[in-house]
């Protein structure tokens, strides 16, 4: 398997063992392949996860699910920050996290409030007109951001900015 | 609703949980199949699926061609998988996808299959190359993806999917597990003159 998203060129002339099968035989085999995947790699049963699941996890706000991302133009390659994105139903927060600072952006941003919640309380975060935010020397320990705006309310997953945090 | 979803239904799903759930029910298996082949455990694949549903929810009113929703979901799922792979690689300083994936992860678990023949086919699938396995997984998705959609996902020429499928099935047919289990019933014999 490759590290990128393309497959290598394939040589279709390279038959595996010189044996040939007609299309009917291969179609019959493919029917078994379909069953093998359906039974051996079943999708999770249909349930209410998804949007409802997100709302259930955070009943007072949508939960921002965290993913590691590349933030072009934000990340300083010389530091040890982690780039993440919290994706909610109506609001996203992209942020670069380090023990020294949190640099982020709320989108869409139509005004509102952002708070940094930590073990011992809450800090109000200044957000400029473009939705950019900057938090110097964030507290150690578990943190999360709570966004309340006209676009919607979002609370991020808990995260930490101390070195060696798990992602 | 049995037919393709139209723009009106997608708009409804943006404000109605039941309508959104109907879309999920229709395409859940397809999204799951599209995350196959990256060496993720089920928990990670489920996380990817959740993000895909979130992205769909955010995009419901902006999808230009609802008839291509299956392809949109499959492609979005694959992109999210690649993003997870790259993020993991960045943190673990590896050079290839194989270094990131867990070789012990069995995305296709033959042991849970009850039918003996189907179980042997699954074992044989786990023995062929990963590219063939992923192609056959995508071809097995429900609802079915078109060859064009699969080609786009795999960065392959649309015309290559059919021959590639046949080649992968021939590889599979050549596996001893297949010969032992179903060789007779499938008449896996050499053609005359070969």
C-alpha cells in the first residue's frame, strides 16, 4: 500500500498463473466476495449516531470532534505545536496548540463569545472580526473551547497543550 | 423514499433529523466500505464515518448534483482516511503507509463468518494484495459505486477498473483456499488450448 492516495500502474497482462476463467465463473466468485465483505466487515448497525449522537454527547452544544490537520500558514514548523480542527454541525474551530500559545480560527464567525474552560475555571477569549483568536500561556491540564455565536454553539473535545499529549 | 435523493430532500435533511437518518441508512454501508484498506481498527473507521456525516450535514444545501451523492460520500470518506494516515505519519515520522497501519488489524474478519465457503473466500481475500482487496471492497459497496466513481477514488483510469476487477478475481481464484473450497463448483479449470 502506498503512502499517497494513488495506486501504482497495474500490468493487466501479468496473469497470476496462466490460468483463465470465464466471466460467469468470476462473477460467481465475486458474489461470494460480496458476501465475505458483508459478513466479515459489517458496517456498524444502523443507529442514531451521527448528528444526533453529537448532540447527545453535548446536550447544551454540539460537540466539536477533533481531527489532526495541517493548517497552512498558521503552523510554525520550528515549534512543537499540534494542528487540530474541531468540527461541529454549524461551527468549526481550527487551532494550532502548543504549551506556549493557542492560535486558532472560528468559522463561520458572526460575533459572539469564546471561552477556554479548564480545571479551575473559565477564561474569556478575545476574537477579532475575522474569527481569529490567540491565547498566550494556556493553563496546563485538560482544556476545551466553548463557542457561542449566531451560527451555533460548539464545545470542543477536551485537549491538552502539554508536551506529549495524546492525540 | 426509494429513488435517488433530490435537492429538495437534501434541503429537508438539513433541518429534519428523520430525513437525515434516511440518507444515513441508505449510504451507511457505502461509507463503511470506503474506509476499508487503510489498516484502521473499527473505532477509527467509525470516527471517520462520523466526520463524513458531519461534513455531509454541513454540505446538504450546497451539493450541486444530488444524483452523485454516493460518489461524494465515498470520495469524502477516502479523503478523510488519507488525512488520518498523513496525520499519524506526521507524528510518528514514518515513510510509508504500511508503517502507519497496524498489520495485525484485520479489517475483514473471516472468523466471524458462519458459512464455511464464504469464510474461506474471506481468508483468501486476506491473502491477496492490498490493492486488489480494496478494489474488490469498493466494488462490493452498497449501493454500488460506478466504475467512474471508483476510478476517481483510486486515481485510476476509468477504463482500467473492469480489467483490474477481473485480474483480481483471477488472483483470488488461484488461491489454494478457493481451489479447495469451491474449485469444483466454479469449474476453475484451464481453458482448452491453454
